[in-house]
C-alpha cells in the first residue's frame, strides 16, 4: 500500500484481528 501510512495502519489492524481469529494464512498475507 502506497496511499498513506494511515491506510497501511488500517490494513495492519484488520490483518491483526484476522490473525487473532486464527484465520491468518498465505492467502491473507498476499494482500497485506
């Protein structure tokens, strides 16, 4: 993501929640 650091922070927060749910995998990591 190159739009802004704010957008990146949001993406990282979403990914963190997904990881906490135990669903984080290669597919999710691809779009991060």
